[in-house]
């Protein structure tokens, strides 16, 4: 039954929660734009595209913004109640801490459920749309996306490297352009300087190159009848087709198999399939290697000769081979070993990739549950912490919120990294932050239930003063003796 105390606590919580949630969303969205600012500036994006990008980014940030908002708002709520002595009045009426925490515990569980449903049903779609839109934006205008000192290969058939770009973003220096051809080798252009610009119709990228060389080799493959051509130039114009890179709707099929784009049901199916593949991989490897190593079926024969009472070793394998065929036998053995080595290397790479894919799917499976449960854990930290510090507003609560959220985020990142590097299991890695924070939450609840002076400056000042008095009295007694 809902009582007036429950309504008071919930009303005190709702305002700070929505305010801190919007602030958290804003910070996380700005973090995304800060990371991708170089890929977005100068692309001539329309308002509709920018709004879509903000919407998809905001949707993907919800599972991380909810725990942060719950942490800050719970500290603010109980801090405000403590600062106005409402907590004192409630406790003096004989109501324990856990009782007036109960409505917000249920609220945090409800929010955790919403976070899970959002992560399972909305986030995969938002991640898919975001990846597609981000790819379209990045390749929309390569003239702005070509960076100094790195090869740009988004234009089909070409790989471009620019040593330096001037402030006008058009004058370039130390230009290298590889033209990929199906022939003998790639053609290459080298130039000291030039001008790079997109045509008015946005369909072509023009290079006006100066003081350079063009290298080209012509002729049929696998022969020595080829011609090597080197052409020096004072000015050379190269035009690249950009029509396939214009802002368009990319095919979502290219991204939908990423683990981040899958729901729990799809992840379960993918993990089950990967487990079966890994289980059958050993049998498949034996079946592929056995035909190459024919001697395996004779491995227990021909090595010793039995002579009545004693066993006499036969000649070595090399001594039994006639000199006339020894070279061919060695060559054949080396070829078989190389073939086996190549097959084993391919299968080992395939097995490593399957295990890596399995770990990434398990990471996303556990992430949906771990981030949702983090809402409850961070609330259980924030509520007793607010009742201990008894400070409202955005000052002290924000400081403690940042500290505990950084701890949560660091252990979450470390755990995910450990799983990706196969240091630990997906369960341990993705729940590492929860395992670390739950004891802290229980400790804070224990202290709050006993009106601990854990963050009271006066308490620590008095304790330090008593310790100092004890040390001084000890020194005096020692000097007197």
C-alpha cells in the first residue's frame, strides 16, 4: 500500500531524475560528436540528417545514461532530505532507512526493466541505423575526409596519400596516388604539390598535380615481356569519379550481423551456432589433415625388428632410402609438411576468429543485463551516500557521482577488454563492475543505517585532534622518563 511517505520520496526523486537524465544524455551525445567531429564537419549535412544522427546517438546512449541519472538523482534526493532535516524527522518517527528507501528501490527496479527492454529491442535497431548513417556521412565528401599522412581508399580503384594539406583544405603537398588495376601492377602518381577540389556537380574529385612523375608497367602477366613507362610532368590533371560515394542509403545488410545489432533471442541463436561450430572443428581438422599425412596410418609399424629373444633396432629412416630417390623423397616430405602447415595455419586462424566472434556475442549478451542491473546497484550506492553526506544540489552530490561512475565505467571497460583478449570469461568480465560496487553499496547502507559520520569533516577533525593529543602526551611521558 502506497503511503504519504512513499509519495513524498517519489516526488522528491522525480524532478532530479529527469533533470540529471537529460544532462547525462547531453554529455554522452556531445562525447560522440567530439569523437567524430572531423568526420562530420564540412560535409554539408542538412538539418534532417543531423536530427536523425542525434536521435540515433541519443537512443544508443540511454542504457548508460539511466544508471548515471539514478546515481546522481538518488544522492541529490536523499541529500536534500538530509539537508532540510526531513530524514531526521523520519528516523525520529521510528522509520528505518530501508523502509523509506523502498519506494525508490522499486522505482529503480522498474527503470532497470525499462533499460533492459530498451537495450534488447530499441538499441539494436538504433545501432544499425547509426552505423549505416555514419558510414554514409563519412564517405559523402572524401575531399574533406582525406587526412594527412594516411592512405584513403574509399574511392574504388584508388588509394590516396597526402603529405600535407594547407589551411584552405585545397592546396596539397607530397601527393601519392595508387591506381589499382587488374593488370600486372598498380600505376602510381607522385607529385610535389597540387590542388584538390570537388567539381560543382559534386560528382568528381579533381587533382591538379604539379612537378611529379607517373609510373606504369604494361604487358602480360607471368612474363618478362613488359614495358616500364616513367612520365615526368610539370602539371597533370587527374579526375576521380565520386558518384558512388554521394550521400545515399547504404545497405543495412552490411551491418546487421554485428553483435551490437542483435537482440537476446538473436544472440542466443548465434552463440549456440558458434558453440556447435567450435565443437565440430576438431573433427573437421583431423579429416582435412589425415589425407595430407599418409604416414599416420603406418606410424606403429616398421620401426623395430624382432629377433627371437631381443629387440634390435633397424636402420634409420634415412639409411633405408636409396640414394637415387632420396632427393625426391625429401622434396615430397617437405611439400607434405608445408601443405599440412598451411592447412593447420588456415584452420587455426578460422578457429581463432570463431572464438573471437563467440566472445563478442557473449559480451553483448551480458552487456544488456549488466547495464540494466547497474541501475539498481548505483541507486543502492547513491541513496545511502546522500543520507550520509546530507548535502543537496549539484555540488557535493555531483562530485561523488562522478567518482563512483568513473569507477563503474573503468571496471566495465577493463572487464570488456579482458574478455576480448580472452583473459577471463564473458560473465566475469562484463559483471566485474557489479562485483566491485555491490560490496561498496552494502557498506554504505550499513553506515547510513547507523547514522555514520563517514563524510563529516568535524568528525575527522576531532579524531585527528585526539590522536595528536595522544602523541604529544606519549612524547612528554617518554621525555620525563
